[in-house]
C-alpha cells in the first residue's frame, strides 16, 4: 500500500502531462499484448510444421491436396497459399502472372502484418517529447515563483516545479523504452513474415503445374 501511495504521489506531482503519458502507456501495453499473441500464434512451432508440410505438397505437384490443407487453416500463410494456388490453377497463369498475383496478395496481407506499427512508433517518439514538455512547464513554474514579487520562504514551493520536471522526464523515457523494444521485435517479425511470403510465392510459381504444360512439351518434342 505504501508503494501504491508513493506512485500516486509521484503521478500527481508530475502535473497534467502525466495523464497523456499514462494514456500512451496503457495503449502501448494493450497493443504489445495483442501483437505478442498474434506473432506467437503465427510463428509457433506447429504453424511452421504445417507450412513445411504444405510446401512439400506443392513441390510434389499435389496442388489439390495443398489447397485443401491451406483452406483448413486460418493463418496468414495458409490464406496466402490458398489464394495464390487458386489463382494459379484457376487462371492457368504463367510464372510471371503468378508472381504479380503474389505481390497483390502480399500487399493485401501487409495491413494485418504491420498492424499498429505506426501507433507504436508514434508512442516511441511522442512519449519523450511529452516528458520534455513537462520538464519545461515545471521549470517555468519554478522560475515564475522565483521571479515573483513576494520572497520565497518555503523552498518546497520551488521544489515542486523541479520535481514535476524530473517526474515527467522519467515517465516519458520509461514509456518510450517500454514501447521501443517490443516495436523493434514486432518489426523484425513482420519483415520475417513478408520475406517468407515472397519465398512461398516463388516456390508456388516454380512448382505449380499448368494445364497447357503437357501440350507445350508435346509441341516442343515434335
């Protein structure tokens, strides 16, 4: 209880800037939990094994079984594979057209992959700036008291402004640091996911059989 009272005292002593910083910290924690659960589900060992089995079927030319397997799963990789295989087999597209369709599907998946990245990046930038704003307002408050017509007999009056400056700076830096490390990890996971989607699309373009392939081979043989 004493620790809680101390924290409340520090928060109140930081002035009005502590309230938007508290809001940013709550948003950061919420988004961090959501993104952590998302990437743990997408890049879990089970998900990697399913994707590996799916790619084995594609390399073996078993497109029908690959599509059926992809449609049974709701992961972003499986939806991408199902959509691309469906496009490749339905339109009888060549490798170039398949790669173009893959780029479109990747761009469609990008908002899900990079969700909340802009918000987390904004928090990393805005939190220290809010802390500096609290520092400036606290110092202004102290100098206003020192420059007043009345003599200052109680030093704690001036110390309140200095304390506000220190509290807001510390809180702003803490929020930024707590957000920065998850943000960097999430960015690396997003880059990894996008790179894997590109690899999958290249494999599909290379191994998906075309309906006109036998005719083309017969023509070349003749």
